């Protein structure tokens, strides 16, 4: 079963410096029909204006992932971390017992386009951590490449695995789902068919009671696949 969450049906908030789309309820956007999907709690698509961003603010008890689509993001936190994240780099924070951080677009002229992902951890009060890994384009081409999970390059504290695939026109990728597991597919670029259902950039889909996820790209595409307990 595939339930599509169309891009234009997501929550939307536009400020002078920030344009956000919300797959699930977030901040002032509330939709009881779209609170979360399994442990996937937040999936926001943000466009941040040049020189703007989120000032220092707190989080706790959440696994936070950031995937840059275009531009760059400058990160600082209460652990003393300072870093700039660019396309092909996945940022991960275990907020755990509590962390403060800021995220800014360091460019004076170009916008930053990103996906912000929150996954509910398997336990509370974890020690806060930060990591940032680069995934070369060649590793993501033509297949689902595991980037985050409990036994993945980026280690998260939940039975959830994130795969990313970049597909050329007409190219296919497959992923097997274990018994009792579900998946969420998010299209970041391009147009694809997921088990025969067409999706475009910004669209997502909840995939349940399926043994396999099959994706075929109609145009050059990038997709994120969450395999969830």
C-alpha cells in the first residue's frame, strides 16, 4: 500500500528569510492526519535566504539529520562544534539530554536549500553528539546507498535506516523490506515511479505491507528512502 503525501499538500510557512514545507506537524503547523510516520517525526524542506538562519536554540531527545540540496549551512553548537555543511554531506546530531545550536546560510548571495529530518530515538537522555560525513556522488549512483542507521556510516539511535539513491533517466533501484517494516520515500529532485506510483520533487509516500520498494526515474532524480521498524 502506498499513500502519497503530495508536495503541494504539505504545510507551508513563508517568512522574509525562510520558506518552509512541512510533511508532518511542526511548530505552528498542526495536522492530526500527519503527525509522524513510525519513528520519522519531522521532514521539513527549507529554503534559507542569503546571510540568514536559525539563531542559537535548544533541542533534546531527538536524532536530527540535515541533508543539503543546494548551497551551504554553517553550524555551531554548545559542544564547541563549528562546521559548514555542503551538498553530499550528511549532518547528524543526537540532541539527547540537551543541546544548543545555530544554523546559518553563510553565502551573501545564494540561498540554501535543505531537508531537515527528525527521528525519535529509542531512548531518552543520551549523550549529545555531532557528526558530519561526506558521501561521494559515485556511491549514491544507481542504487540505494545506506547513509544513516544503527549500523550505518552515520550512527543513529533508532531502528531506522536512511538510504539515498541518485538515478539517471530510465534507471531503476530496488530495496527489500523486512517483515513488519514500512518505508517512507521522499523525492528531493526529479520525477520517479515508486511501485508504479508517480512522484515528483517534494512528494513523499508512506509504503506499508510491501515486500519490495521499486523506483524508476523518469528524469534524473534523487530520492531518500527511510526503512522503519
